[in-house]
């Protein structure tokens, strides 16, 4: 008879604590005394390797019996050590019936939540598809916790989406946003994430002020060695006004290939990060159809870090539709996982380098870019947490679309219960 494990929970624990892991069998006809478990830390080993050339790795860690709680449920206490991932093997009658992984986090990370979001996307209010509310609902349906709607030249669509979502739920959040360009053109692509006011509105309505400010920057900065000082000055103006509005100034897709050239010259990229003009780099950008631009952005970021500069990251889809119509469509392929206490802290968490940029092919094939500690935890959550979470969010999204108050409450209850079961922290 085949014995199967149907559940292992929680999946995330507090490090340096003894806590209880539960295992649920799908069958009812079994002998409890034949079930054993082995938990093995993956980074900092509890049992060191021997000096022998050949060792039996399967026997290096011992299997132990589980406590039977009744009704197919078993438990085991385990003393978690440092923050890391653990492999879990379960045997029944000498045969391995489950290979799984769990994780433990230190107190400062245990008090933070993981928020999946997209900081750069569009609706039909500029050149995208779907109303701001429809776009927001579709992102929620794909397992997102937040978005920033960043239509070209327009700030109001983000307020529209924010208002309509806020009327229905506190579990999904729409940040204010816009993609800022120079007037009537688009060779500057800068994301205003959560600014309290629009920078596009200044650019579109006050030519004299903008020109005067650009000239001040040209007069007071040393742009020697740069081939296009006015271009650099314009970005400094935009990023500075985003910050004045208490927003996060995000450098968007600098190595996006458009009109036969990259969106930004390398010398300008280096200058801006040397002088701290931006708060975050869109290191993974959905507009890059080949991977060349994202790779170049990542490599140059590594050089800047090696030279001592801080370059926080986000991953953004730059999606113009919330479904896959063409092979180049990247909805739910690039995004950011941010570790923060709540929605309000997300902007500061991004600036504090607690954001991880994700470039995803599917639930098992993806890469994570960011600080190692946060990126490795984000990778674990990508495998274990987000696939089932997205299924619950799809139900929540449908309830939001229908504006069904009872369904919204019920799906939010299910999501809360799932998180409580997954995270022991």
C-alpha cells in the first residue's frame, strides 16, 4: 500500500528556537510506528563531514520517529539553529515517501512580511489595456500584494485605481505612480513610485520653471566627460522632484533597446549612481525581450557595488496588458518581493535594499537579484508559498471584480488562515 504525505506545516520558523513541525498523511490505514523523519540544515551543517573520502550521506543524519497526534496527523519538535533552509525527508517502513524543504529566519526578518508587487505597469489611460481597476484586480488574481500604476505622462490613473481598490479591501494595495517623461516625448523614463504629487504635471504645464531648474543644475554641477549634460540634468530634475514629493525615484530600464540605441548611455548610468540621484534601479525590466538589457543592467550594478555605491533594486514587468498575447508579453514574469512590516513601509524598504527583483519563467525556473539574505529567502517563498497563495488570490480577485462584500470577506479569511498555517513566525 502507498502512503503519501498530504501536508507539511508550518513552512517558516523562528531560528534559534525549538518549534513543532506537523505532517499530515493522506491515508488512514497505516502503522504510526513506521513513520520517521530527518531534518537537515542546508547551509550551516549540524553534523560535519568526516575526513574519510567516502561517506554514506543518507546515514550522516539520523531518522527519528514522529509523535502521532491522531487522525493521520504527526508532529516532531526540532531545534532550529541559524537562519537557513532545511531539507526534510520522511520515511515510511524504510522507504522515502516525501522530500520537502522548510526555512527558519532570525527575529529581524521574522517581524517582516513578504509583499509581492510590480512598480511599473500601464492601463488604458495611456497605452495599455484594461481600466485601472481591471488591471489592479488582474494583478491581485496573479498573487500580487501591491502594484503601482505608472501610466505615461499621467498620475491620475493611479489615484483612480487606489481609490476603487481601497473601497473594497485592505489586503491589496495600489500605490500612487506615474512614468515621467520630458514634455511630449519619452526618452526619459523615470518611475515616480508613491510620490504625493505628479512630476509630469510640472513638466507639462510650467515650461519656464522647468527650463530655469535645468539651467540651475547645468550651472552648479560638473558634467565634464559626459556627452549629453542636458539629458543628465533633466533626470536629476525629475528624480529630485519625485523625492520632494516623498516618492521613490526609480531608474527605469536603462538598457532597454529602442530606436537603435539603449535608453541611457553607460556614462550617464555611472554618473547618476555615483552621485546618488536615484533611489532604486529597475534591474529586471519587462520591456527587455532578449535578456540582453537586463543582463547589462545587472553587470553594471555589480560594478557600482564593487566600487562602493549603493544600488537598491526592483523588478518590474512594464506590462501593457494583464494576459499573455505575444511571446514578448511579460505580465507576472518580472516583479519585486519586498520585506516590510506593512504596506506603508514598502517604499522605505525598497530604498533600504530589502527588495528582491524576480525574473520568472515559471514557478520553478526563475532568478532572484538582491541582497543575498533576502534573495535566498525570496527564492524559497517562490517555490513554496506563492503558487498556493496565487490560487487564493485568484478567488479574492474575482470577489473584488464582482464587488461582492461577502465573498471578499470569505476569501480574505481563507488567505489569513493560509498565512497563519504557513508562517510560524
